[in-house]
């Protein structure tokens, strides 16, 4: 299978809305809940992004049993020269208002195919893609704002409320109003109130057990 970068005849006009989305996507992508974020990222890339060719990536996983292919007993039998396995992947590039986001296209099975694709790729990456470190709370807040601003219909509001009620609780932060609202919704939820009532009854019964008569 061979990937061919698309010919872009007309660039999208600059958009403040897409620029805001690109920034929120960058924050959400830095430390996401993978199960929830990546399906949403796919939709955002295809709907708001511009497909701009492809990159190929080669990641060499080191062997943790040896050093450069040798152990104290001799040559390591689990790797080749310290490399346990090599993963090669074709990555689709999406340009969202000047920021590049990658999505895996397919796994490259052979070294020959990797070399062939490398000639037409925009970049050849010999490492894992890393992001600026951010907290999970910041990424989660950005994802909630994406739901709020770019999917403002009834179904997305329902999904937004589900995200708020099912996620972990966070302490209040002035730059994370949606997470503060999520924590408040959890505190006011029937499930949380029922749990607090059960804890109250449990502690009350144990208090009576401690009375010496």
C-alpha cells in the first residue's frame, strides 16, 4: 500500500474559530484520556483540519533485559543489538490553523516499504512524538471546552454532562471553570449524596458501638 500526499489547490481562509480550536486541541492532546480523546480528535481533524500529506515514523523499542545486546551471562536472546522490536507507522498529517496533528494511518510491515514511503513523506520521524507536559486536568478542561463551543447541539450537551459526572473530581481552579462545574455536579448527584448518607449511617452506628453500656 502506498500513500500519496494530496494536492492542495486552495488553502483555507484564516479563521479565529479554527485558531481557538487548534489551541484547545494542542492542550487536550498533551495529556489526554486516550479512550475519550482520540475518537473526538479524529472527527476534529477530518472536519476542521487540512490533510497535508503524511509522515512516517520508526520507533525502536529498547530491550530491558540487557545492555547493547549483552547480559552478564553473554549475548541476549531477546533482542538484536539492544533493540527488542521496531514499529514503523504511516501517520496522516492534519494542519489546523498552522498546527500539525498526526493520526495513525496504517502499520508499515517491512523495511523496504518504509524506505519507499520515506521518499514521499514530509518528515521521517525516528522517535515517539512528545508533547509539552501538561496536567490531566488542563487536557480535560480543554476537551470540555471543545464539546461546548464546537458541538453545541443537544446530543453533545448530553455527552458533556456525562463527561462531567463520570470523571474524577478536581479542586477549584480559576482557569478551569468547567471542571469546577463538573465537581459541583458530582457533589450534587444522587449517587454522591447516597454515598455520603451511607457513610454517615455507618459512622453513626460505629459511634454507638463504642458506648460502654
